[in-house]
């Protein structure tokens, strides 16, 4: 596999392993073959080991002494938990933005929201949405919160959302609600908008995983 310049080798391995999980090529309890990963990506074992450490920290893998690394439980509950944490963490930063209601930040967010309203192409919408989130995080998420937000996104694949055709229609309402809450200085509603968006994202990803045969549909009692 050709290397992607500008991307850390460890991050390439993380993305590769997560993709294997999200496509069902690795399933709950499967052992990760580090040599196979290194060979497939054309890397040494060093970045593979670095990725294993991160993936264990992020709850994707677990390591067993002298036995290797194994895929943690991956089911509907795990997917929802990752998204729930993401919603809570981003909601904390957004609530701080609302409490501050800094005019320059509000103006920058409004400009990005206008681009999102017009950006019906999924890739363009995704780029603007990420910039919207980054503006808030850069101003109101300290190093510890940002690290936790990054960790919570491991099972939220960028490539999926950049290609998801209904991204604009599904996600724009929650960004509108979040921005409105920030502009009027309402931390509770800003936090709630982030949590609502994360819940919608989880539902969409789960539907795709079921459609692809990675997860079984959950039948209500």
C-alpha cells in the first residue's frame, strides 16, 4: 500500500485497523496479526505497536500479556457509546462557547454555517462541518478535553461522512440548533444540540453496518 505523505505512520495503521473492524474483516475477539498489518502497509512494527497502544486506549483493542492484541466487543452498544461520549465531550466545548458568546467566534461560525447551508455536496459539507467544530474546539477545548474528543472519534470514520450523500440533510439541523444556542448564549441548548447530533450519527452508522452485514439487526423486545 503506498504511503500517504503528511500522515503519521501510526495514524495510517489506526485507520487501517478501524476500517477492518467497520467492514467486518476483524470481529469481536479476533486477534490482530501485527506482522500481517506491517507487511500489508509496508511499515515496520514500530508504528503498528504505537497504533495498538492508541487503539487500546480508545477502547478498540485490548492486549493480553504474552498473547497479543484482540478486538474489543464491537456491537450496537459499543458504537452508541463512542458516539455518546463524542456528543458529551463536544457538547462541553460548545457549552463554553455559548457561555462566552464571543462575537468574533460567532461571526466565524456563522460564515461556516452559511457555507454548510449551501454545501450540499457531501465532501464540501463535511469539510465545513469539521472547520465549524475545530473553531469551537480551538477556542474552548483545553488539551485534555481535545485529547478526549480525538479519542472518542476513533469509531467515527471521516471517510464515511465525507461520502454520505444525505450528510447535509441529516446533520444541518443540529448545526443550526448549536449555532443558534451559541449566539444567544444558551449553554444547555448548545450541549443538547451536540448530543442530539451524535445520536443521529450513531443511528446512521449502525444502519450502514447492518446493511453491510457487519452487525446483526437488533430486534426490539
